[in-house]
C-alpha cells in the first residue's frame, strides 16, 4: 500500500474495477491505484472547520471539511478523477464528485469518516475519536481514499473517505465584535421617542446619538414624521450597521421622499361625482 503522488498523477495512475451490485439495485465501481492497492492521495496543512454529523436514513454519518485554499494541484487531480469517472460511466458532462464544493474562491472537500478512518492528535500515537473535533477548527495533514463510483436510481457520486488525519494545531474560534447588539440598543432607544419628537431622517439619528452621549436635544428642530415614515426609517436602521450611518441617512431620506411624493400624487387625483 502506498500513497499516489499528486505531482505525478495522470489518468493512468488509477484503474477501474468491475461493478458490484447489491440487493437494492445500486452498484459500486471501485477505483484502485496501479499497484492494485487503494487509491490514496495526500494533502498537507489544510484548514478544517471541524467534523460534522448527520442522521440521514436513520444512521449517523460523519464527515470532515478540508479547505483547499492554494491547493490547486490537488484540486486538479480531483477534477481529473471526476472527468475520467464520468467518462467511464457515460456521463461526460456531469459533475459527479458531489463532496467537492466549488462555489466561491476556495474549493472545500467533504470526505466521509468511517471505521477505516484514523485521526491522530498533535501529541500521542493512538487514534482519537473523531467526535472530539465536532465543529472545531484546526489544521491537519490528510490522506483521502478515492473508493469508487456509487450508482443508483437517484444519484451518481464519487465516494471519498478520510483514510488518515494528523492534527497539526487547533484554531479556537475567536468571537468577533458584535455589530448588531449595540445597534439594536440604539434602535430600541429610537423607538422610545414620543410621536411629537419624531423628526426627519437626519435629525432622528442625530437626536438618538446625542441622547446616547448625554447631550441636550433642545437645539434639534422638531419636524414630525408620520407613523409610516417612522416605520420605514426604523426598518432601514435595522438592516444597517451603526458604522454605515451615511448610507442609512441617504437610503432613509430617499424612501421617505418617495412615500411623500406618492401620497401627494394621491391627493392631486381629481374626484368625480357619481354618475346618475
């Protein structure tokens, strides 16, 4: 048993076995390396967002995410395997490697975890329980096994499993600064402003800001908004971060202006007496 080198990988680096069916009507076409051993590929220093689990079909299944940022050589090998597998079963135009997520800038591979998988911590020589790393971030070196092509009436996919993983370091999740928490406090404060204190969009934000810092609001002009206009402004506040007040003022003012113009047009429509 040996690891197939990614740098030397070609379509002749692996071969297909005969299809093996089961009693449910599905079948599997195994993939092996040239030496007839399992097809193993190594990828180093991958960021993982942790082990995840699901209970599809009433059975617990585990998988692990492998971010392939700057692993273009490894991704190219996976795509070559996918192309040759699709050609082998007469589905040349289909993407059948369902566990390879390709949207966005960084491809992510989600190999499954089974009884064959062994994961080792950065210290120690004994395999550890993969569930210990549920939803934890870490870096690892990984060896994945390309098992074969699974074919059924509902799906066709290439099966990839994590054969061995070596944890390099854990990456604790650092909580980011909460933008909405402080902003919701401001929004709740604005909603406490009495109706006779509701102002135009610009002075509403200024009023709330001055109250927060303890300033007096007597110098602010008292221009009232209707309930509908105030609700529009509050909704605009709810979807903007506090650091984007300039955008908030512009959008809120435009919306209020549109509503006022619409109401004005309604008032200008002629009213005809009912016909006899």
